[in-house]
């Protein structure tokens, strides 16, 4: 079957550095746009090409989509150990301005894990072009809780090295000392734009408990969806199809509502 969309590599400059992305353009006039934000150690493809599948599905249903690599990830400039949450926020802000000048309106943002937390913090605290809605997958709810769960001790007792190795990745100490200063839950509580929050039921306890916390603090309009048995990046074919279809249908439901952020 012939593709119903076109795909083009793009470059966005953020902080003087190149970010590499891929734009998916529907064959027919677009009904809106989606900007994707990948997670920690991820890239614009995401695990098992989750973002590729999602962007192609959205494009087939009329959405212009942009997947991009944060600084230090994927094909973008920088080394991974140079990653910082503050840089991710700057990157997303610049990408949204870039997309606003080129993408059809309305524009939505979709993030997974740390990319979801980055989206929350950016939309809550930065001046960005209007965003019509936010889709959050497996959102990091609290960086201190997450890091301490990973290392099994309070961060104050963690060896004060300048650089660490995690799952084959080098990480600067400044990455986590900076990240714990950000309050994702407080930022989410400030976001009044439409939100879809999706969580896998078989994810780590930090994330499943965070999902329950979000239910108490996320202001309306908001919709929650739990996918039983799904892991952090929706690793099975069935779980990928469910999270993509559910999110796409939510995006379609938001068209024409005229609600946005900022």
C-alpha cells in the first residue's frame, strides 16, 4: 500500500547547536501537528521504533509530526554525558518556536519518560508558542525518587564522583544534581491545557505510583489511561498499538476545541 505521508530530515538550531529531526507530512492538508520528546538514553526513534510507528500512524491520520534528538542524543550535536534537563528544556522551547513557524495548527506535544517531564516543565515555566494539548507517556514524576530508586540509597550517600557509568552510558554528576531541583508534580499542577496521561501497569513502582499521584494533582481537562501489563516503553506489539491508537484518537478528539497553553 502506498504511503499516505512524506518524511524529511530536518535540522533545528538550539543554543548554537544542531538538533537532528524527522518531519512526517500527511499527503492531504494536515489537521494539526505533534512534536515528540524522547526519553533518557532514548532518541527520536525510541525503543523498538515506538516514535517512528506513532509518527507514521499520526501522519496517516492527518497530523504533521516532528521527532527530534535532544542535545547529546541520537544524531544531534553533543556527547551524552553533557546532557542536562535544563538543556532539554531549552531544546524543546526552541523546537516549538521552529515548529510554530512551519507546522499546521494546532500544535500538540507528546513526551515519554524524561521527555514527558521535560514537556511538563517547559510548558509550565517557559514562554512558548501556543500548545493545544499534551500527551504524556510513562512520565518521570520526581527525579530524586527515581534516582534514589536506581542507586538504592539517598543521593547524599552516593559516591561524589564527577562522572558515572549507567547501563553503558557516561553521566556527569551535574546531570542529577541539577535534575533534582526541578519539581515535575508542581509544574503539572499548574498546567491547565488539555492533557492525556498514559501509564503502563507493569512499569517500575516509581512510575506507577507517580501516575496515581498525577490523578490527584493534574488540573482539568485531563484524561488518564492505564495499559495493564505494559512496560515503561510499551515494548510489545499489542501495547505499542494500544498506546498509539489511544493517543491518536485523543488528539483527534481535541481538534477544534480551541484550548491552548500560555
